[in-house]
């Protein structure tokens, strides 16, 4: 038990940051897949807590993945019912657990590192490109943002051009403030403060930018 809480000082802030990221992602994946939102929460709990306890590894990554949305949505539409889909998910989980106990994870060593790094870099680039219009406060067609070619005849790059041409000042100020805080948080000046170390940067960004939005809205500044 003592060993479990040995790194609690570092684990708790990290867990809080992961929670702030995973919860909306779980809800978003569930909504995009056309399933009840609560099922996304349950999936997040299983992926984040149950899998973490079963793995026995000090370093592991488990949780919601936006890339699975297309697979889940296709499976739900092709299977007879949502309950059948849940059975398939449970069976897939059992198979994964059995493969884990069989030490089948070594198969991953046969995947070249450039393939993995290329995939992760591509995902990161897509996320950055898709978030630029939101940073500028341009959400004219947010329902089509998942695809390169959108329903309004625009694409990822033309949408960025439209966002640059029609920015929302308040959204831009909040976005730039969030980026500035995240970058300052990594400087030596901020890292030396014990108080700042206890507060995760993403949590402070959410609280600060929410208050900034409410303040500007209440005062009519924007």
C-alpha cells in the first residue's frame, strides 16, 4: 500500500490533467459514434482505471482514442443492435487481456519506429490544422471539421483561410492567452515555484480563460 502512494505527489496532478482531457474526449467519441454519452464515461473508466490496474506496468497509455470513432460508428451501424456491439466489445477486451498475459505485446516490436512516429506526427498535424479555425473563433461549419473535404464545399486549408479572414477577437485573445500560459509554465521561473508545481498548467488555463471570457462578456469589452 505504501508503495502505491509513493509517488502520489506527482501522480495526483498528472491524473487531474488526464481527467480534464479524457472526460470531454470520452463524451465526444460517444456522441460522434452515435451511442449514449454515459457509455463513453464507462469506457473511459475501464480504459483509465481497470486497464491500468490489470497491466501491472509503471508506464502505460490507455484511454479514449478519437481514431476509433470511425470503427465504433461502423460497427454499430453494421451490427443488429447496440447490445450486440457491447458484447463484441467485451469479447474483444477479453481477447486483449489474454494476449497480454500471453506476452503477445512483443509483436509491437516488429512495427518499425518510423511508421509509429509518422502516424503520431500525422495525427498531431491534423489536430493542429483543425484547431486553428477554433482558435480564431470561426465555427461556421464545425460539424464537418472531422473530414478534409467538408460538406460546405470547403476543405481544411480553405477553412483556415476563412478563419483568418473572419476572426473573432475574444476567441483570439483567449486562445493566445492560453498558449502564452502553457509556454510560460515551462520556463525556469515558473518551474522553481513549489506552489505552481502543485497546479497543472492545463487546469489553470481552463480556469483563467473561463474567467476571462465571463469577465469580458459581463463588462461588454468584446
